[in-house]
C-alpha cells in the first residue's frame, strides 16, 4: 500500500511539473532575440527602436555587473523638435505553443511621464492569433494592467476568480479585455522588484504577480535547469479561463516581446497624459514637454532591469520549434493542463497626436501593439513621408480600414 501511495505521489509531482525549455539570463540574455531596428510604426510612439548594434554602442541594451539585462530609453541625447528618441524593442526568435509557462524576474520597470513599457506576446497574424499583455503601464500609473486582444467571441468572465479588478470583458474591443492588479507595488516608483508568471494553455491564460518578499519558494528555489510546479501558486491576478474564451481557437504559438515607447496611442493621448503629467511641462503636450529636449532626468527611470526570463513546457517530451538555428529548442506542447490551483491566495509621435482619441476615455485601456504585422518592412506602407497609416479598430472589431494621421 505504501508503494502505491509513493508511486501516486510521484505521478502527481511529475504531472504538475513544467520542464524548462529556454532561459534568457546573464551574458547570454540577448541571444535569441531580434531587435526591431525601425521607428515605432505600430503604436505611434515618438521613438526609434534601434538595431542591436546601435543599442550596444549607445548602452541601451547590455548586461550589467550583476548579470542583469538592462533595456532602456536614451537619456543622454538632447532631441530637437521633430525628432525621435532612441529606445528598445526586442522579439524572441522562438515561439511558444499552448502548454507553455513564462516567468520574468524584474528589479526595475520603466516609468515616468510619457513612458509606455510592456512585456507581452503575439501570434504571427494579428489579431487572429492573439496578443497577451502581461506587464503594461503608462506615465505615473501605480498598478500594472493585463489584457488579451483577440477577434470577436473571446471574453473575460465577469465572475472570474482572480485577485485583479476586471475593467473590460470583451477581448475584441479596442481596449482588449483588461484586468488591473490591485497591488500598488506592481508598477511605477512603488515597484521594488518582483516576479510575473503566465500560464498559456488550453484551460486558459492565467497571470500571477508577486512582490519580491512574496515570491513563492517554488520560484525562488528554481534553477536554470530545474522544473517548476505552479500548483501551489493560488489565485492568479488575471484569470482568462477557456470557459468564456476558446484559447485554441483564438491563440496560436506566441513570440515574447519587451519594448519601451514614448507618448503614442495611449501614454500620449490627452485624457491619459494630462491626468498625471499635464503639469510636467509648459505646453501640456506629451511630445513637446517630454521627448523634446534633454533626456535626463526625464528618462533616468525609463529602463528594464531583468534578472531572467524562463520558458517552460508541460509536455513530457517537448520538440524543437525554434526559428533560429542557434536558438535552443522550444516546446510544441499540446497537453491540456488543469486550471491553476485555487485556495491559497497569491500576492496580492507627433505634437498633434494628443488630439486623436481612437481608444476610449478611461484608464482601463490597453491599445493593441501589433496592428497588421510585426515586420517593419511591411509596416512601412507606401504613403507620403508626412503620413502614418495604421490599422484601426472600429466598434471593437478588427477590420481593414485605415486611419491616416498627418503631422
């Protein structure tokens, strides 16, 4: 009888364990990422997301003496009116299928007036293949906001068991289906380090956050080779259950993205910018008062400090789907995992862009960051040099209509 119990316990342990398939950390952190290398033609921010060589030469992407990856906005250049400030956007070369789990450990998140950072994922065709916003905020927000972006039919249950606050339930709306974390230590100047975990499988998409002192032992005790068991993590901050969104239908394998833009379609809109940053300069305009002029001290806090990002699979034998020959294997797991364990509680670019208000009027808001494509060559459409053409979303449903902004 004892042998049966021991075998059963071993089976449960193996069933709950997620195997590490990729780690981004230390001196090798930037291996397996592509740098965008173009201006922000997706969220209309007043930045140029520079190439890897420019990022290295300007110390915008590097590994510090603690072995942490730093990704930052240029805070040394005096930008003239009409110019853009340099920043970073990187996309993983690997894609991660259903049956994946991602953990990111951060010591610092970019913040400040005009600053709009995000850690998020997307499928190859937007919005058909979905977008998951794990970390996102603007200006002087004090709490992180999470969201999904999909085509019509995927929703967030209004009765979802989660620690965060539901703002919008329709994932096809312009804002996406958004959840705001209740912890005021999850973003901005109050953030003192912490961990996010995201489970992406057929049972749903679940996002947890823990401040540094509350990170579970299963994560603090994990290594660059060990598996992870999320069964004791408790209630997630965001619970996008498959009961109201067929994850297999609305999401395909996802790329990971880290980026920082300035102003743009969210942080720069007057109803969002003026509420916390309207007095930060003489004009009340995000671009003129923030991006233009000296970078310091304005952007001294506009940087990610990342200890590591780890990707796991719940497949017992993951197979390689890496898009780069040098990249380690990633998982193509299709195993359906159980929902997160309930019970234990988790821890808690232009000077005229502010006149354009396509998204909404409240702060429960997460504009999509993909538009039609992630390929800068295809994103730069053959329009006049003084026009930006972006994919618009009308009445909450993605369509093929275009809005042209002149500046």
